[in-house]
C-alpha cells in the first residue's frame, strides 16, 4: 500500500479521534440521545465536535484526489508528498480548531485544501523529468495514425438532418 493510501486511511479515522476527544473531556454522554449531548457541548469539547464534522467534510475530496491521481498515473512521490502535506495540515488544523485559534486555523485549512487540489490535478505527462519527451512522442504517434488512415475510412462530416426530396 502506498504512503498516500495510508494517509487516506488515517484521514478516515481522524473524525473519530476528534469525537472521542469531545466525549472523553465532558461528562454526561448519553448514547441514547447523542444529539442532545452535542447541543450542550461548550468550549474545547464543542470545537472538537465541530472539527470532527469538518474532518468528515474534507475527507471525500481528499480520498477522491488521491485515487484520481493514482488512476491518472501521476508521479507516486508527488502523490505521497501531497497526501502527507494534507494529513499534516489536517492534524495541525484540528489542534488549532480545538484550541480556538481561528485565523491560523483558516490558513492551515487553505494549505490542506491546496494540497488536495494539487493532488487531484496532477498531470502525469509533466510529472516526470522527461515528461515533455513522452508528450512529444505521443503527439508524433497520433499524427502518424491520422496520416495512416485512408480517406475512405475516415468519417464523413456531419452536416445535419437530411430532408427527403
């Protein structure tokens, strides 16, 4: 399993760590009425719960970005570095959220979002040191194939609906 996939697994568990912190730092948790308990949370426990909710919101985009980058054939070291960057940003973000440090928390959130966005838009043909050569070779093959197809096999241009005379 790649480092990036391990990061996805850890990010999937993070919300539960945060809600566990909220439950461990308060009294009166009632599994029969958890929403009532959540509505009474204050201070760090409330912020841990909110960080828990935010972790669930951030997870699908991150997981999809890592999977898309893998399927697109992006450089593995790039995917791993961005995934670790996201995970570190999310841990710092969660700590800042629980501590109530809003401005710095928002900056760290933006860094995590950037890492996820960059991961999902990794271009595999430019991710390697000889990426431009690979791209040029692909273009040459496409041009060769275009010249190799006889004119009679090429599709006729579509002109629109034909009318009967």
